């Protein structure tokens, strides 16, 4: 129901923008803060991600993040997969992604804990104007024996020029809250 409401709201405002096609060829570097809700540890780290358009509708992507948390805990998370995108209008793309996800926590005097699983995400990209893109999505990861995780993310990208954008995003899931400031290099426009 939330997804349907979100898509309806974005479509209602889509007449106010006139943007070109969305770019699925990019590299992103970011810095942010993360809070692990389950055990009250928080910290800062960096993110690296990218996407490559294989066809007009399909792309391959990856993302990586590493953070140093309270009490010397280190967190690493990465994912890679394939995405499908379809224009719902000139201003809105529907995006669906399937990925392999991996997460690892290194805890001093307790050892290293890791898990992996399959992820599924659905979202929208909305061109508010030629310079501003808003995005929202829902994601789910099944870690098998380690349980599952459902999250929601919101973000905005401001295009400085055809090659560079800056962004701000937030992600909230069952286990973490994360806020990231990023820069994006577009290599496919």
C-alpha cells in the first residue's frame, strides 16, 4: 500500500518537470553515519557504488560500505546484482533490482560475524527538474539462517553539470539507520 501511495504521489507531481532520460552509468563515492539499532553502536564510514547500463532497460550494479563503529567494531557491507528500469513517464522511472548481499561485523574479543543472502528492491526515480532528482525505494534481504531485513530509503541528487552530481540519502531498516552525503560521476551521458 505504501508503494502504491508513493508512486501515485510522484506521478501526480511529474507534470512539473521536464527531464531527459535517467542515467544508469555512474560511479558514486560517499561518506556518512550509521547506527546499528540492535546493539546501540554507531559510527562513520564511506560508501562506493556504481552502475553500468547493459541495455536500455537493464543495468548491472554494485555497492560497498565500510564503517568504524563504537568500541572498535568494524562493519563491512557489499552487494552486486542486476536491475531493470522502465519509464513510467518522462519524469519517473520504476526500478527493480535483484542482488547478492554480504555483511560482516568484526567485534574486538568476540570475533568476526558474517552473513550473505539475496536482496530485492523496488523504487522510483523522479526528476523534479533538470537539476534535481528525488528517489525512494523499499528493499528486502533474506540472509537465510541469519534472518531477513526490510528497509526504506529516500534520496536526492543535485546535478552540477552533465558529469557530476551531489546527493544526500537516508536508509532505515529493521537493523540500521544510515545517512550519506555523496558525489556521483556520470560516464554515460
